[in-house]
């Protein structure tokens, strides 16, 4: 087993899980001038080191390959492409500070936690190199493979060591300063892009366009017999695939009618093509099971479909599907994806003080590295806890580092419903955004979006809603049935009751009553079928509400 002393953990590393971040942060904390040489610079990397760099002068030397092209433009493009993920409000605020600072002749990024702390002075320049160095004044230099990005500092397996010998450190500092003097400034090109990025769009527009434009679906996708993705759907599918790769799961929130099912099917088809999954478990409302079965067949993916009702039950003797579902969940692993369609049905995670059985089942499968996709158009109805009850079903996120260098994990969660779009593992898409960025006007000025190649779907300017009340001819039958006590569950007390006594024997089953009411509200055919089953011997025991 690999091990290291507590002191050495802050001086060298060869691993991932924040190993690089731990060593580099420790080295830079007390520095006044920080020199960084890196091939890649992303906003995510700056956020990782923002506390260590607070109030310091930072000299950043960016490198790239020797191939032709506009190197400065490439650097700037990569920087803005990386803005598509993470906390959007935080990045927008930082970019506003950056724009103002460049206009004043400085490249300042407000990374200080305390408003009274001095801002960080960051001077970025470009010259060809492939080195990765982090230097604290002239006292320490970390020679490493880690780029200035979240991937390099936190997630990838990298190696590095802190050099403290004065001669060696001075050598690196002198060479850095020589290259830095010759390097090409990046600030002017960056300022032009900042102006466009910040002033053309609102923060929400920028977020949506990041999803719709900066991400592209891989060209080698084989969708089987699925409909072709619409223009706005392709980047959404790509973003969900990215979440699957990085977090092991994703939550897709999309307005009704935007094609959540088709997008999910393309996600599954692509994962199957890449041999990252070989089967799917679909959990959904009972009425959608057949639709999902057809969709998965079109995607050429082996699947099983179960209703949320079955997910919530434990009476194996009465419902054989429970045993089948439990067997599938036990077999699930890294090569399985669970799809929770209409996931808002799981918005209540607790029953009293106990976690509901349906949550226990899903979370146990996810702990075995089963991939999971949550889908809904209405993530909450009452409070933010409705959303958090769904987010807790995703693989836990990495939290901070404990005192011994270990990684803590915690469930995803938000404090306000508006924060859902900022959760890294979620993708939020609304109809107004699609209309704004992907619609076309016809000759009458009406907006439409092209679906599946050539199908035009129009978006109404206004929606008029009204309630229609109608009389159900079987209301009296339903009332008599509920009052009769015939739906009560029998108590095995052994108590003998006189046939002449008007006594209701048994225990009321509110769930059964609710499902019977639902059948009565459905159709006359459904009522006839229900009453026919109840007339048969032991008919109550054979009732199924799928």
C-alpha cells in the first residue's frame, strides 16, 4: 500500500483526488509574487487556487504547441470555452472585474474572500513551451505535470515535487523571467472577447448559449433507429454525456415538448456504442413503460422498465415485479445506467425520519458506480427540498479535504430553486431559450423550431387555460364503495362478530382507496374492469395498479 508522511504530503505527490492542489496551495500560501508556467489556463483552475493567490502578484506564462495558427487567439478561445461549466454567477462577476481592470491598464481578478484584501494582479503572456511550474517568490518551485486547470489540479493523476534548494529555485526563476520578457501579451485579445461576452448577453443567455454552442455531440454517434436530434438538442446531449463522464450522473430539466425522452435515448445509445454501458433500467410512471420499451429498442439497447409504484413496494408475494426489480438493481454496476423519468415523483425522500425504500434502492445501486440520469420538466412543487430529494440520488460530489489529506464526499444540494441551473451535474433547458436562439420566423412572423430533420413545431404567443368541470355518472357508486368498508384490509384478530351488528371490520388502506378513486376518474371501461376483478374470489388480492 502506498503511503507518505504527513509532512511529505505537502511537498510531493503522484496521484489525483486533489493531491496536486494540496501541495501547490501549501507552497504558494505565503508568497508575494507567484510565477506560473502552464500549457493550459482555465477559469476552473483559477477558482481552485483563488484563496492561495488572494492579494498576490501573479505572472502567468502560457504555452502551446508549435503548430501554425494564431496562438493568442487559441489561448483566449480555450479560456472562454471553459466558462461553460461551474458556478456561472461567480464567473460572470470575476469576468466583469477582469474587464474593468484591463481597461485601467491592469489585469486584475478579484479572488479575495474578504473585500478588504488587496486584489490579485495577474499578467498573462504567451510563448511556446510545455513546462508546468508553480513558484513562490524565490523560495520554492514546484516542478510538476499539472496544468492550471481543475482537471490538472484536482482530478487527473499527476506528479510533482517541491524544490527548495536556493540554486535550483533561482535557476527556474531566472529562466522564467527571461521567457516572460519575450512572451506575447494576451490581455488585448482577451479584453475584446470580454466586452462581447459580458455586454451582448445576460448571464442566463450566456449560460444557455454555453450549452447550445460551445458543446458539440461527437460525430461518430450511432443513434440506431432513433429520430435525428434537433439543432438545440445536440449540445444538450453532449453536456449530459460530459456529466456522465465527470460525475457519473446528470439531471436533465427541460420544458415539456422539448424532447427529453429522445435526448435521453441518444445519451444511452452513445454510451452503449462506446461500451460504457450494456443495459438500462428505466423507472417511470406506469403509463410510460411501453413508450420507454419502444424507445430503448429503437436505440438498440437492452433494457427493463418498472413503474415508480413497484419501486416503492416490498410485498414480493403480491407483486412479483418487485423481486425482478431487486434482482436487476443488485446486478447493476458501472456498465448499467438507471433512467428516472419524471423524477419529480421522487421529490419526497423521507417517510417520518426514515429514508424511503425507493430512495434506498436507487442509492444502493449508485454506490456501485451505476450511472444515473434524472429527467423532469417540473423539478419541484412546494420547496427546494423537492429538488434536493432528487439530487441526492446522484453520485455524491467531492467536498473539501480533511486534516489527513483524505477526500470528503457529500450529496448535491441547493439553497434556492434558481440555483439548479448552476449545479455542475445538471442541465436546464427552457422553451423560451430554444425559441430565442434556435427558432425561425415564417412568412406570418410566427416562430417555429425544426425537429427531427424537417418537422416544424410552432410556439404559441399566448396560452389560454380554463377548467372544465363535468359530472361523473359513477360518483355515487364510488361514494357508496368508500363508505361501505369493502376496501378495508382484514384484521386477523380471530374476533367473532355477530352478523347482525353493523360493524366495520379491518383497517383502512388509504393508498388502495386513492388508486381506486383514480380508476373511477379514468374511464367507464376502467371502472368496469376494476369492479369485475373485485367480484371474483380473492379478487382484492389480485388487484394491480400499474
